[in-house]
C-alpha cells in the first residue's frame, strides 16, 4: 500500500478530464502488449502514468514522449522479500529509452529499438529490436528479438556475434547501486524471440496475447515466482478521458491488474480558458466624451490615471507608473494574474485605449516585477482598432509593435502608493519526499505564512515560516553513510529537530546595470539548510533565445531546528550558466561550477515546455565525486514537472505546481537553492517568450 500511494499522488497531480484516448501500455508502463514491448510510440508530447500489481510485485512508471520517435521512462518497482535470502523487500529504480526507427506504412511494419533498465540496478536490464504491423485496423501483430531479461526463454546464439565475437557473451554480475550505464552488456549474450497480437474489439476493449521471452530468472530464484508458461493473456478497457484498466493472466500462474492514464499536456481542462472575456475596445467617440477626459488637462490626467488603475486591477495588473508625454503614454505595470505575458499586454493595451484621451496615439508599456524593469512594449493605438476583428489580428499587431529592453530603475511618473508594497499569504501547505528505501512516500502537512515587502523598486524582503502538523519525514531510521559533507543527506535531521520552521528570511536587491544585463544580491537565510550571501549577473538580450549568467555564494549550514543558528560547515559555491530556448518547445540549461559539498562538475538539464507553461524535464549532474563516494545512485539525477494552476482550473493564475522526483537524494552535485534566480525570474517577460505566446494577445 505504501508503494501504491506514490502512484496515486502522481495520478492526482496530473489527472484532469481530457480528450486523449489511452493506447496500450505494457506492465512496464511503455507502449507494448503485456510484458513485451511493441514498436509503437505515443503521440508526440504525451505523458503516461502507469501502476501495475501482480504476485509480490508492483511497478509504477512515468513515460514521456519526448520526441516524435523517442520516449523515455522512469520506473519504481517493489518486489516483496527479494533481498537477503527473502528477509528484505526490494525497491528498485530503472530508466528506459525507446527509438522508433521506422513508422508503420501500408506496406511495412513499424520498427523500433530500445533499452530497458539501462541506467538502474540492472534488475530488469534488457534490450530489444521489434516490429509491429496493423491489419484491417483492428489486429496488431508484433514480433521481436530480445537480449538480457528479454533473451531468456529458448535462447540461441546472438546473431550479432557474426559482426564481432564480443557480442557472444554478456558480462554477468550482481545487482549494482544503480545510476551507472552498463553499456558493455547492451545487445550482448544469448538472444530470444518474442511475439504477440492485440485485437481491438471496439474503441474501448482490446484483447491481447503474447509469447514472452522473459523467464523472471531472479524472481524465480529468490521469491519462487512461477514463470513456467510463456503465454500471457490480457484484456484492456479504455475510458474516453485517457484512463484505462487492464487485467492479465500471466505465465500460467498469476493474475495481474494495471491502471494507466495518458494525457496531452497541450490540452488543458478548458483550452480556451474560463476567464471573463477581455473588455472590448470602446468606440473612440465614447472615450472622448468620458468625464475624465474633459478639457482641464491636469485634472483630466489625474482622473484618467485613477480610472486606469481601477481597470487594470480588475485585470490582475498593478499600475506603478503613469505619465503622458505628448502623443505617448508611458505606463509601468506588474502582471499578477496571467501566466502568458502577451495576454496581460493585450488587456493592458485595451484598458489604455478605453481610458486615455484620443490625443494619445502610442502606448509604451513597461513590464516590471517587484519594481525590476524587464521589457517595454510599444503599441500604436490605431493598430488595436484596425486589427481587433481580423482573423490574424494578433500576429499582425505583433508585427507592428516594438519590444525593447528597459533599464529605467524608477517608473516614469511613479505613483506614490506603488511603493512600499506588501503581499502575504497564509494557509496550509504540503510536501512529499519520494524513494526513501524504508518508505517510498513520505509527507509533511502543516500551516505556513509567506510575505514579500518591496521597500522600493528592486529592494525586497522575503520570508516564509511553517509549522508542521503531521509529518512522516522524521520517521526514517536511516542514518547518512555519506563520506562527503552532509549538505543534503541529513534531511531527516531537519525534519526531526524542527517545530516552527523559518524556511527563508532574505533581503534581495535586483537592478539593471546596463542594456540586456540583470543583477541580484541576496543575503539571509536563503533556504532551509543554508544561509549566507549570494550574487548573480545575467546577460539576456531581449529578443534572444540565448542567455548566460554567473553566480557566486558564500554560505554556512543552518542548525537542524531551522531557526537562527548555524553549524560549523561553510563553503564558497557558484556556477556559470548557459540557457538556450531551442526550437520545438525544448529548453536547455547547462550549469558548471562548485557545489555545496565542494565537488566540481556540470549539471545538464533539458525540459520540454509547452506554450501553456506545462513543463516536463530531466537533469543530471556529473562531478569529480566518484560513483563509490557518491553512494547509492552513483550521481545526482531526476525528472521534474511544472504544471500551471491555470492548466487545471482554466482560470488565469501565475501559480505553478512543481515537483522534482529524484531516485535518491545524496550530497554529491547538490546546488544551493536561491529564491528568484534571474533567468526564470525575468524570462516570462522577455521578448522571445512573449513572441511565442502572442496568440493570446486578444484573449
């Protein structure tokens, strides 16, 4: 039950009503028959979550179609009484990769090649070459050849041995600590064939049968699993919202049950949103006749400013600067609602057109965040009226607009009530910890408060305090065996010794030292485990896909009670970072430098971020710490999700739900967590990101 809980959480996080019809997923959570893979792939960008249970075994898998021909999977498995002569259960982590060499055509099958458990402990390690062909739109036939776990039953000499004798023998060994690529085993040793078919009785029900080449050798030896028969049978029922239920009769000896859910991140619960419609443009003569646009210029400008402030507040925008200079109106605005900045710009521009006198012909809109100027957008008033009802009006508006860098420290015509400015939040919180070998899912629930006080543009004081009410984080009996400084592996000590938690308490100053440059200095309790001083510089041209930055920090480790004290350990850490927004929704980040434990290395991160803000990514850190010194997992790695709240609710919001899933949390490759790192802090309001979302300008 403890293992099933982790799958339930992921399902709750991602499951909302959708329109994707689930396709067949194997017990390993990948496109397949039952235990055997097929040559199929999921629709590009789709995400699947699967939970499977049979005798003494559970498997939970997340699969993401990262490229049209390539999917990757992360799996967490439980085998009862598998270790130490049947005295201990095993929790196992594994990764898969699958590449479709050829699409299915009218004349030929789809072909694919794949690695199963290529970066885990090797429990499920196997490779395959497989073909799948559809007949009469209902019957799919699959045949393939497997190695490793997939090369067990009725095996024969490896055909690849004709190319090189090294393929004839597969190196053997015990299950490792995970995280190391056993490339010297891939496609080596004896091979075996597998085959199967799937018959779609209708759009909801599918029947499957397969000949499995896996004999479950380790499970047969350790837990007495009976895999005597090679035949597996299954029946799958699909629901229209992407959910499917599958029952199996496996190896002539056991029953299995599977729940799968597939979703398309591009398709939100309400694709068009559930916000109130954007205000229509008011006819010019009605704007001219409005009471706040009467001849007394000084009084009229003040009245127009107040009306504009109120109208922007209704759209979730905070007006912090306002000035009319001849035919141009300059406004400084902080967007507090829309996760698509282009949508905020469209709402601001219409509010300006419906409020300001007709003598104002150009709107200069500067986007700020906590007083920091980021980008200025210039729009001609006449273009709004001309293009509002055009089929491609949004994109033609973009072509006629200007997006410029903005370095002014103070808003033009700063409003007296704009600063200082206080925001705060009170409410419950929850957090989860995955993959502790004693309990794969731990949690903490409690109440907390956070506040942000902007004393003046760029200078902000931030704080967060929490009080846990119910927690299992401190229940673990494991003690860190790390030979490195315990910068992360003592996480349970922080949970065990803290009651009221001062999570963060920092002062930060953000400013623009020059064109395309951003700078930050932060000091205080920067995160739960470290406090100190952090400085950062970012070069980010406004219309560029590329940015580079550098950060340096001096920090000390905080006491376990998470209040005001420090321990003896201190370190200088820092990184040089490169960011590149690649074509096709992909985002690359590379960070090179010194980590909290003093190790030196590089972190590679690749995310696929859809236009609505839904993000799925992975990262890996390689440092000068050896796999032996790092310990279980061999190196730091993980997958991460970022889901805009608006994707779930349909209501515009800048709130995002974030979850990082690490197979194991160790000390090697651990990076300081600093609030408001500049790239992500500024990115949504830079021109390159605005361009990609400009289709929401008139929404």
